[in-house]
């Protein structure tokens, strides 16, 4: 494959980066992405930050699933009353 065909734009790099995080990027895509990263520190930073954001979202989802955060019945009633009061003020 010619080197010219391995060059990709930053827009293509971000798309491949996202596909790669979900396991949908091909080997050729990953090679193109890594070549792009050698020359583009902005896309390299995007990839790092996107990966960290994905990790944080997954961690938050796991936390929510294990802790079952929800309002108590008393807090729900207080919230309903506050919403009714807010509606009356309109």
C-alpha cells in the first residue's frame, strides 16, 4: 500500500479513534491512525481524552448500577411539592 493512501485527515482520525474504542476499527484503520498520531499531537491528545472520558462514563455507570442511587419516598414528596409551588408561581 502506498504511503499516500495511509495519510488521513484529522476528521478521519477522530472517526477511526472512536470506532477503535468500540472495537469496530480494522487493522488498516488502526495503522493509519497510528501513522497520523506520529504527526498530529492534537489528535493524539483527542484520543487520550476521549479514552479517559469513555472510562469515566463506564465507571459512573458501574457505580450507579451497584449503588442504586434514588430518592427516598419523603424526598420525592418534597420534590413534588416544590414543583407544584413552582408551577403556581408561573
